[in-house]
């Protein structure tokens, strides 16, 4: 599983490097402004934000399925009140 995640992170990084290369950057290098900012700046920050999200989704630990043995970790065992001996089981 770890090797797969590592490969996906490297794939995401390689994709990012391709997207910040000449042909793509030239598409956004214009004098027009979007929301008062140059499109190239928005593109670069958008790629950066997207890369962070993708890597977070790849690296984030996945929840493990609970075992079907009838036990649940949802309820902790009850301890005896102070001063009383614990129940013998």
C-alpha cells in the first residue's frame, strides 16, 4: 500500500511539473485581469492548491474496517468508583 501511495505522489508531482511548463503557462500569460489579478497568478496558485489537496487525499490514512468478531470499541469498560474494589469476572 505504501509503494502505491508513493507512486501516486510521484505521478502527481510529475503532472504538476508538466502543467507549469511552457505551453500551459503561455495560455495564461495575458494582460487581461480576472478579479483584479493576472490569470497566470491565479493559474499557478490554483495548481499549487490543487496539488496540496491531491497529495493530502493520497497520503491521508484510510479508515480500517472493523472486525466482525462481535466486539466494539465504541464503549469503554466501566471502572469501579473510587474506594470500591473492582468486580471479579
